[in-house]
C-alpha cells in the first residue's frame, strides 16, 4: 500500500524505488516483525519515507481499531460501519482502512442515503413523523431506492424505529 501511494503521489519517485513486501494489506503484523524492504537511493527513500509512514500509521491505526470493534461485536447481529466524516482528502483511504480492519462500508456522502438525526426528529414531532416525512419526500421526488437511516440515542428510540 505504501509503495503504491508513494508512487501515485510522485510517479518519478516510484521508478527509483524497489520494494519487497511480505505481508498483504490487512494482515496483522506484530511489533518488530519486518514485513517489507525498500531499496533505492538514500534521497529517494528519505523523500518517500515520511509519506509512507504517515499513511501507514493513520491507516494501520484505523484498521486496528476497526478490527478490535469487529472482534467485540463477533457473535452478534451487528456490523461495524465507517463514517463519511474523515480528514479532508482522505475519505477513500480511511474507508479502505476500515474495510481492511473488517468493517463495513457505509455512506460516501450526503447523496446516497437519507439520515434522520435528533434535530430532524425534534422538528417533525417524533420518530414516526420524521420517517413519514422522509418517505413522503423520497416518493414525491422520485428517489426510489434511497434508504432512510435513523440515528438513535437509546434503546427506546431503537424500538420506535423498529415499530415504524
């Protein structure tokens, strides 16, 4: 992954580096285990090093945290979903890291699902009213296939959503 990203960000750099990787994206590696070797001029390696380390640290942290949550949810009918709220310009990489950790892709943006949040519920007068308004909007605007998701704060609200 790192070699690919470094080369993508600076194509001439990729031609000056060679790498041998012994672990695949998503593989768990233990502290101290060598999982790749990069060779090339010292200058090329030093230029690519910071890019690679920054991406590897960020993505490894996200994948590791996701894997821990997936393990905690094992045995239950639950999925660990990602968020569209990421650092600017890193959404695809962050979502890739979540997937590598065993998480499930969720929304890419505001356009691919209608989400009902607490302020919408309050404005509509309740969960059932908010869902009805969302479904009416979807039907009126020919948005067939757009799903509605309701953000809840407690189990009572979850039950209200299930009852709708």
